[in-house]
C-alpha cells in the first residue's frame, strides 16, 4: 500500500493557550507523507506568532493569515484551495490527534474504498468517547436526524471534496454536517471508524457557546434549505 499525500488544515482564532499542543500532535504522527496548512483567522492574541514559529522550525508547515476574522467555513475553504494533496485531514486548534491517527484512518479508508471517514474522540472534560449511540446507526438513517461525525477527525479525498465545492459558505456553523450530507447525496462512500484517535475539547467551544445558532444551521442542513444571511 502506498502512502497517499495528506494535508492537515487548521484555522485558528485566539487559540494561543492550546495551539502548540495541537500542532505538536500533528507533527508527532507516525505517518510520514503529510504537510500542515495553518491559518490565523484575525486573532488578537499571539496565535499567529506561535504558528510562525512552528513554520520557521518545520518545512512541513505553511502559515496563512486573514486580515480580519471571517469564520471557520471560509477559512477552511481557503486552506483547501491551497492544498495539492490527495487527502485533506482536519484538526481543530484546541484538540489533539493521537500519533497513529493518520496511519489508522488511511488504512481504514483504503481498505473500505471510502471517499471520507471520521473517527471517535475522547472528550477531555469527562473522558467519555463520542459519538456514543449514533455510531452504531446506519449513516443514511442517523444523518436525517443529527450529525454523528466529529469534524476534527475528518479525512477526505480532496478531489471529491472539490467536486461538491468544498464547504458550503452559506453555513457559518454546522458546515461539517452540511458537507457530509452533500457527500451522502452524491452517493460518496463515508464511514465512521469506531476507534478513538482524537481528544476533543467540549468546553467554551463554538458548539457550546453558540448552541442555538448551531442547531439552526444544522436544521437548515437537514431540511436542505439555505440559512438566512444573519442570525
């Protein structure tokens, strides 16, 4: 089995307290054929300076910077468009990947001839694995009701991602749910690897701080409607 090229993409906003640990977890991967694209989304803290220091120390890393905060969805699309790798791998700036994450997911994806996969994650606040019950329900069924995917664990074929125009920029939130629904609609092959390969922060993140907005965008994705411009 060859080792396809992978680009890790990370967009960060005011993550100076956690971003070093997050980037180091990518650099520690036991998979060799990867690079990292980082984007500072208009941070007011030292996030960009930390990114630059990592880029100065590693030829695997390239750093971009937005002049103002434009949000995760648009920032991820900027990063995707900078990549030439066969696969895109996600990582959030306040989470970290286990060292075998990339190699394990790649083997799983190739073995099952998938276009995209996600994995399980360990919650840092309560040491529970997620998703819980929904991981056992067929995706075509569970995705009609909720998002069973951990966005930060996404590994996806870049060309297939490009074919659906990457992330839908109408979705400020729940952009990962909308993307997976787009993939399923296209009949692309997606699975959840039932293996913990990631540790996720659930405190003071977007999902917890903007739960009403998150639910609104998720409902729009489920119903197949375009969200209102402002919420």
